[in-house]
């Protein structure tokens, strides 16, 4: 058997979901190639080439014929596959489209969204991918959250794509200026296994959170606490730490939480002039600095909420859409929010405690909607007092039962919504569904399932809320066929 040459010389074809370009060897085998562009002739180092595999994977290591959309320089040198290959190392993951200019990136994402909707939902979409407001010319500085893993010696780093290797980080241009000013990758974290950094876009105090290793020694934790506590005070940052058993979070400096704010969409008003959310160190919040405003406006426009409406907010997170919906439907309406994460649900309970017409449940969304609420906890509930508040009806466990919704908003994780959730939403009979998706394949699959149940896809808006990566956010509006 002739050995497979490595690197291969391949002509790249169309973009595929996941940040790959599709190519074929002379024998006809499909190769999914990262760090390239359609039409380019490149040398490819194979990263996954099982002889019996249905396809191979590889990285571009040299560009022989460049496409017009390729940048002169990658936005993040450590994620540049060609530069990394020249230095004998793999590229860091997290900026797989950083070699392309933003216009080209958005065209690639548009093709992926269109292909997934066509293939999985039978819907032909001719929209575009919109840039976020105030985007930088090179798509840098947008990440308000950053995750780093920690090596045994305390060095913080990141992984190459599909690799267990941990490489040190010297800079992260996609991160917000506040995170780059902290330079958390330059610190040592002996006794920790991971580090999470959050810097709210409103300029308030950032937070550094460490998760301690199970084998961390007492003296390591004590030294780390002293050193990071002093560091936090010097830099005006909060510092928190999760215990090795994952049961407790201690505050080593500052407040122990992040405060996110947003001016309400036009036509809505609050006494304070802005909406405020508490986000815990391990809680969820949108990553792009403009994502909360972008998505809140898009969801509100699609939902067309009316005074007195009842809204389901499924996979509700810390309450971003719940808060906006509560303003839109007014005190005579109600919002029924369901979130599975104990930490994020607790944040939502705090953030929406002032809204008497919002009822929240912590539990698996499918179980809550179908009545199998064994996973719900009373601590995650907020009693509503509106005329149609969900808390007026409870099952035998004391968990609020979902009221009949006028509108359903759902923002599921990357894997999409469970089939049982889609079935429950369909059976509830809302006049419209607003589906927020961070994965085009999950969007296409779930829209397809809803279309087979008689729903019509009215509109899809796509947003480039992850510049220099292959990820794209979309907001879909569905209504029942007449």
C-alpha cells in the first residue's frame, strides 16, 4: 500500500459547517480542511487520517494560490495555521476564520446558514449575516468572556482544535480591552485547573474566577488566594474561587459577581433607565459585547408582543429575554421562564425578583413543559402576581405549571432543543415562536421538525456575533400555517 503523502496538495471547494472547507484527494476521499478559503490551492497537514475513515481532517499549512478574501496577516498570530506550521507547532483554536477579511467571513457564514436551512428544513433562505453594532474593522476586542485551562505547573493556556495539548497564550486579540489589560495568561495558577475571566461591556469591575484542582494542596490554595487577592485589589478586579469539590465559591477580592446592563429597546422604559443583571462567576451571559442588545432587539421585533400577552422564555439563562419581555407585556401579562442551570437560574431569580408577573422554574425544560418535573427546585421559582400568572396553577410537587402561551421564545444550547420541547411548544399553540440559535445545524434540524408539525418559517436574521470564528447567531420567527 502506498503511504499517504503529508502534506497533501488540495484544491479547496465549498465551505462546510464547522469551519471547514471541503476538498477531495485524487482518489476521491473527502477531506475537511480548516484555515482555508474556497478556491484556494493549499498544502494540508492531515490531523485525522484513518485508512478506513469515510473522511479525513486537516489544517492548511501553506497557501499556494490564495483567494481574494485572504488577509495579509491573521488577526491572532497564535491561531494562524500557516505561521504555526512554520514554527513546528499546531495553531490555537478559537479563530479559525481569522485569516479571512470580515466580508468574506460573513459570506461563508451566510452560505452555511442557507445550506443547513435548505438541507435540514427544506427552506430556501436568501438573507445575509449582519455585523454587530460598532464592530471593529478586524473583528477583534469583542469577547467579554474568556476561558483558560491550567497546566500542572500553573501555566494558563488554550488548546489547539480537537487536541488535548495545552499551549501557553501570549495574547488574545479577540478579547475585550479590559481582559487584555488584565493579561490573565501571564499569571501563574498553581493549584487551579481552569480560569474564567469576565469583563462587562459597561466598564464595570471585571472578574477572574479560578476552579481549584481536586489534588490542590492546602499551602498552594493559601498562596494562590493571597497572590490573586492582592492582584485583584491592584487591578480593580473581583476574584472568586470554586472549591475542589465544586460545592462552594469563595470571594478572594471584590464583589464576587459581574453586573451587566442594557438600555431597554425603544418604546420600553424602566424607572432606573436601564436593565441590570447579576451574573455569577460560573453563570451564562452572551459573549460578544454587543450581543445582548443585538439579540434583545431582534427577539422583541420578531415576537411583536402585546400588552397582556403570556410569554414562555425557554432556556432563559440569567433572564435577558425575560426582562425585556416583562416590560413589553406589562403587569397584565406574564412571563414563564425555565432554566436548567442552578447557578444561572439563581441569577435569574435575583435579576427578576422585582417583576411580580414573571414566574421562573429551575429544571429540565422538557420535564417542566410535560409535567415530569422531578428535577425542579423551589429555590428557582419566582411567584408571579399578574392576572395570568403561571403560579396560579401548580402540580403536586408545588412546581408552577406552564400557562397557555401567546408567544414562545427559546434560546437552547448549541445542541438545540429536545424533541419533547418542540412537541410541547407545538401542542401549547402559541401564535408565534422566536427561536434563537447559535448553531446553524441545530437551527435547521429544529425548524424542520416544526415545519413538519405545520409551522411556517417567516423570517431568519443572522448576526456575526463571533467574528474570526465560524460561529454565527440567528433569530428565527415561526408562525402556524393557516
